[in-house]
C-alpha cells in the first residue's frame, strides 16, 4: 500500500530501540498472548468498517495493525511505534502472513507529522501510556483524525493489592528476592513500568483527552492475562526480563508452584483489569 506519511524516521533515543525493544521483539508472541484477551473488546468498540483508514498507536509487532487492516479492507491500517526492533518484527510478520493494506512508520506519536485528517479511526492496545506529555500527544493524534473520527484504546487500571494478578506477581517477586541473586534494575525497564500507570485513573484519562476529544467514555474491562502455556513457560517468560540473573533450580521450582493453581487448558492465566477508552475528535478545530 502507499501512505502519505512522512517516511523519514523520527530521531529518537528511546530505550525501546535498545534492550527493551529487542526483548519485546524476540518475545512478541508471548507479549501478544499476554494482552490478547482484550482484543475482542477493543475491536468491538473501534467498529472498524470496510474502507476505513486506521492508525494504530504503539503498534509493537503489529498484531493489532494487521487485524485492523483485515477489518478495514479495502481501506488500510498504519502502525506507528518508536521501536525499530519491534517494527522490524512487524514488517516480517506482515510479509509472512501476506496481509495487505498495512504500513508501518517509526516515530513518536506525540510529535510525528501525521497527515492532517488522514484517519477515520485510531486504536491502541496499551501503547498510549508512555508519552512525555499526554495532552500534547493526544492533540497531535487528534490532528491525524478527521473531525468526528474516533479513538479507542486500552490502558491498565491501577491494580489493587487484593487483585489476583497483584497477589500472584507479589508472591513471585518475594520468592525471587529470597532465592535468587540480586540484580540491578534496568532504568529503562523501571521507567517503562512507571509509565504503565500514567493513565491508570479515569481523571488522568479525561485530563489528557478533553481538549481534543469529546464523548469520552472510560469503562472497566475484566480479562485474563496469559503468562505462558505451562507454569514452566510462564516462569521462563517472566524471568526473561532480567536475562543475566542467576536463578537456582529450587527457586525456579518454587516460582512454578506459585503459578500452578492458574494453569488451565488455555495456558497460565490470572484475572486482571484494564480501561477501555473511547472518544470522538472534536469538530470545532480544537485539535488543529
């Protein structure tokens, strides 16, 4: 497909171009499976129709971009992401799957020069929390939408200490701290985890959107996070975030035990919650 987007990649010094992005690209199947439980709600709300022009913000390895392109045909979908490793994986997957009507752009959606009014729908599955300035980012994304166009995205809810996922991951962290050698946290990973909570409350979402969008709706969606096919797979995936850490066999076994109660025929799954956000681009020039 062709796109009028600026094909010159934005200059970035993002950690997503380093170890963090390479890790997500290498483990793209696990990450897609981890959050894929929200896809039905995301695409139902997006209501992508044949002929639509779709922008996928923070597209990662492109699974949601490809799904959007199939729904939009004969329209098209463009995925934008700041991570070169993830975009390389997205392009390989798109070619391998033979999906048409897909393009990818490397850039920061907060500042990238999108075609004004070039899209009917913007979607994002967990890609909008990492902006340095959310108000500026959503204003820029709003300019990419035609007036009356809609944005639909998913972001994490703030987990309570009594939620199943928090309890499981808390036990996992305690066992790891007691049984494995300490490791210095990667600042990029710490920053990414911190940013995950940047839109975790409805008032934060409304504050980021209200200048550019109207009809803002923030609804809770409950889902299951999938960590792996088996407890051993799930432990390997979780430990892959700190690959240089030595974890004794006894500690790995204890970690697997914490996940065994959540093993199902559909993999190791824990209950979690996200926000599903929908809004409409103002038609009064607010985003222009």
